[in-house]
């Protein structure tokens, strides 16, 4: 089992680490480096060791998982501290060519974009390989396969689209489900456990239906009977042009991801 060092222990690192542990990845093979005391407490609770408080250990892959504004400083720390490090960058926006321009020291790099559903083993991770050899690339893919679906991307520009659609995707659904939460609160008299369980089962059922069918229009038609409640709701959504509003939101996220890339 490969030794992993998470250079940054924020939300996405926490989600990936939880997912790996759930999949059977040994805690003694996972380390972290983070100055934030809140992140330290959360990872300590998972019994993940702080690399700075650990005796010398051979690190196979370093996961760079800091904010874009801190990424290049952290990158320099890594390449100066470790010999020919193999880096997996979670950092949104910073292109691989930027890292190459920053140093003449030897390193290998893959960009990876997981989402927070990784903690449940239901993550989706896009990877774009800059310079990992085939063996190490496959090792990284196998690691992310433990926490969900892995999609290998052939052009780095597609990472921006993926970030806006999938990396941010869970939050869009959570936002829409706020309306369900409000309506269900009236049925269940504010009982949060019943509300959450109902929404959870609804979404799991939707997921299973999509797995079984490759035609979302047919899935809608199967529920929307003539002159029924579903048809009334769908008609209202269409009149309000809900799909166009949602499309604009997705486009805004993708645009922002590209803007961040251009900033660096």
C-alpha cells in the first residue's frame, strides 16, 4: 500500500481521506501537513499522523491540496524538501505548465479533481497526467478508484469544465434541495431526521434510476402522467425557464474556473 502525504488538510482532503479509510486503506499509510489547527483536529480525530511529528518515512505520492493563492509556495516547499516528488495536484486553476516554469528541479505531476462525495465512496475524480509514467499513473487511478469513479481527461482545458460541473456539482443539488427541505418541514413539523431521510431516499432512488436507464427524458415521462401532479410541476418549471437558469449557473461556474486558470 502506497504512502500518501496530503499537503493541505481542508474539506476535499478530509473527504478523500475518509473515503479511502472506508474503502480499507490503512491509516498508517496516510499522512498530512497543515498549519490550520481546525484541520489538524479533524485529521487527528481520524488518527491520521502529522508528517512533521513523524519519524522519517518514505512518501510515494504527495497530494497538493491548498488554496490557489498558496499553491506555488507549497509547491516550492515540496520540490525543495523531497527528492523527485510525485505530486497529485487538487488545486483548481493552476495549469501544469505553471509548475514547470517555477523550478528546474525534477518532479512528476498529475492534476486530479475529486468531489466531496468521495467520503462515501461515491466520488467522481478527473485526472490529467503531465509526467507520471504509466505505472505510477495507474497506481494513482487505482487509489481514486477506491473512492468512486475515475475519468481520465485528454486535454487540460477540460479540467475547468469538470471543476465547474462535477467538482461543484454536489452544492448545486444541495441548493435545489433547500426547496424540498422547506416544503417537507411542513409535513413533518420540522422533524429534521425525517426530512433528511426522506430527501436522502429520494436522491438515492434518482441515482439508481439513472444507472438503469440512459434516457433521462424517458425517466421524466415515466413519472409524469397526463394532467397529473408531476406534469403540472414540469410545466411550471418550463414556463419559468428553470433549465435555462440552471444552464447559466453552470456556465458561470465553468467561466470562473477558467478565470482562475488565467489568473495563474
